[in-house]
C-alpha cells in the first residue's frame, strides 16, 4: 500500500512546517512548489510558522495510502 502523504501548497519561502507539533521541514523553494510529507493515517494538525508566528493552521484527516492536499491561505486558520 502506498504511504499516506500531506501535500502542502503555498507555504511562504523560509517558513517551517510542523505536523502535530513536530518540525517536519522548511520551505526552501518557491511557494508554488508542493512540500510532500509522509504521515501516518489519521487526524493531524498542520502548522506553518514564520519565525515564532503561526501563519497558518489546519486540522485534517488522511486515509491510509491516500494523499491529502493542503493549500496554505495567507494569514489564516482552517479547521
């Protein structure tokens, strides 16, 4: 079975992506490039932080073997 993944689009360059409070990567390329993060199936909270500020937060559910696309909205929270 393929891995469960979150595809994060639109995170600002230099921001840091956290999954469930754990640092999962830093956005180094253009915001148009997707960040692909392997996750376990189930509920997760994605945060995009710029410095000490949470620029975006979203709770989501990823099914086993599926991909879930998250589009980061500027300055927002989505539940």
